[in-house]
C-alpha cells in the first residue's frame, strides 16, 4: 500500500512535541499531549504503570498483533546539588557528551510546578578569566547551571523552591528550514513519534484498515534503557521506530529511512528486516541498511524483557545524534509510508 501521509499534520505535531519538555522521568506533560492527540483522532489511549501510552487500531484479522513503538522521552538532567555560589550541579539523564550541552539554554522544573530558566556552562566558562578554559575537561563535576534569577548563594536558590532531584530540560530550538531540513534537539525520538501519528492520521482520514491489530507504544523511559521492557500480551511482532544513525561505516543519510539489521544487542529478525527492505525498494523509498554498534532500541528492551516476539528496527536518518540533531522531512514522511506498507498489506 502506497499512502500519501499528511505532511502538514506530521510537521506541525513534530514541532509541538519538540517544544514540549520531556526528559526521561519527567514525561507527564507530553503524555497528556499524546492522549489529547489520540482522542482527536478517535483512537483509544491508555497508560501502563510507568506512564507509557498505549494506542490501539483494530485490523481486518485479529489472529496476530503488531506493536509499533517510538519513545517520547529525551535526554536531560537533574539537580544533583545546589552549590554555595548559587549555581546548580547536575547529573545526566541519558547518555550524551557533556560538551554537547555546554552553553545551552535550559529550564529547571521544580516539584511545586514552578519553572525557571538558565544556561548550562562549564565552571571555567570564560577565556578572559581562566587560562585553562579551552582545555578544561567537560565532565559532569565541571558543569553547572547558571539560573536566571538574582541569587548569590545556596540559600537564595532554596528560597526559589529549587532543590535536589528537580528536572532540567534542554531547549530544543526546533527549526524547519525551507529546504525541508528539521534541526533540533530531541529528534531522537520525537521524529518517529510524529511518523507513527502520521500513520494513524492517514488510516483515519483515508479509511484504510491494517491487516492485523496494531498497538502503538509511546514509551517514556527508552533513553535510560527500559522503555519497552514490558509490552502488552498477545504481541507477535514489534517494530521499534527510532532514529537512524550517521557516521563512519554507515550509509544512512538524513533523507533516508534507516533499516537496522543489527545493533549492540544483536541481529533483528531476518524475515521482518528482509520484508521491510523489499517494501522500501518496491515503493522507491530512499533507504539504508546499517549496523549500529553503540545502539539499543525499545524492541531490544522488549526482547531482553523476555517477550516471545519477532522484532525489527527502522526510523528516519538523524545526523549528530544526542547533540544538535538534524533530519529531513522526507525521511520522516517516508518512515510513515514504509510502516503503512508493512501493516496494511
């Protein structure tokens, strides 16, 4: 089946998702957004105990059940300590390079619901002051948040209601260029979430019905390794939809759909992967088959969780993952097209 996804719908939803803070462990706000979007499309939505969303779309044949997953949680940080000078020491949420967040604007989300802005800096931030500013090692103990409030000491910060364990989100700074590029933090994996909703929107708008029952898992702990370690009963196959990496020994481009044959957890299902490759070729979808040695997905988490499933992994190509990322709208749209061909045949 060769559907034509609603590009405007997908890109508008993606921009809204990117602009909504959601580091792992602090996803209740964006999950409310997911629930509202599901309701607008007329799709039942429920939540597991971890707060992940489950959307269902009945198929023509209920003898099999296919799970499609993408994760809405992102990289972020938490307050590790309030320092005597009124800055915040941080602890990372998810795996990223410290220099990739240096000089980034951020928000501090307090337990009381108040939100403050700030900037992430090294503790030696100025070449005019520190002779080692250029070489100073960017590691957790040497990074801090400068709060945009008049604070001179720890007591001033505590009076604001900021404390240890408060979440810190990084500003996404999402931009869609006239040439079709989407540059932003957190395209991993909000681009794939938008692609999944594009699939649902197409089914509702055009009236096509998937061959088998579909369950959409929007997970919220993928960046810390256990997003889809639990999936609903009765799932036979699972496709994790997550970003495709780019770099040495990889052929994926930002305009491609990535089909991952193997990641750090091992090979994905041979038959599912082969069928996805065949469908991409048949539809003329630019794609790349790659192996990712430093990568794990919701599907691999489900397999490690003991689920009796077959699994595959695809997604839009993303440059500079876990830093200032970039993809192209063609990759996101074509991810939706490939998924539709897989589930509708």
